[in-house]
C-alpha cells in the first residue's frame, strides 16, 4: 500500500537533516550549506520516494534535480568543474536513462541528449575532425532553447 504523504515525509526528513547540519556547523559539511545542496536533498527525496512507492515516473524529475544540484554545487566550490551549458543536456540524458531502467521508456531520448551534450562539450577539441559541423553547432548553440521549446510542445501533443 502506498503511503499518502511519503514524498512530503522524505522531503521533511531531508530538509530537516540539511538544516540541522547547517545549525550544528560541522566543519566537514560547511561547503554544503547552500541552495544548490538543497536541490540535491530535494532530488534525493524524490528519488527515494520513487523507489519506495514504485512510482518510477518520478525518477526523471528526481534525477534532474539531483544532477542540477550537483552540477551547480560543483561550479561554486570546485575550480576544475566544467561550467558549460552542454552539461545540462547530459544531465537530462542521464535522467532519461535512469528512468528507463524501471519504466522502459525514454532510452533513445536519453542517448540523444547525452550524445548531443558530449558533442557540444567537446566541439572545440573535435573541430579538426568536424570542421564542416561548425556552422551547424554555432547555430544550435545560439538557438538550442528553441529546440527545447519544440521538444516540450511535441511531448505535450503525444499521449
């Protein structure tokens, strides 16, 4: 039987632990007192809820929040972290793949987003081999939000 308020319960526990650690000021956790870390906590809460209630459709949003939280945390605290918009495409692709493991939906979308993200991330290093793609990549880098809007509209139209 599904518990009615289990998502809210997991979120309360996660946010409570986050705020308690913040209040106790434990030196190891000092870098984790940020809104980026709160995204990680919320994402983990949604992921745990998805597995415990077997509502695997929520794995996508949980993984997305968790991944974006980790990425934003990494940008803020680690100088070696890659700060490029294409990382978001990779995170979206990973969210599709993780959801696919339980729902068997979204595998090709996940692979597409991961490959597109990697292509954009390493476009400069690959330019010697793919110089013919440069105008297309420049166009996509400028107008990729339009592609996301179109993808959202297509997803709304489908069942």
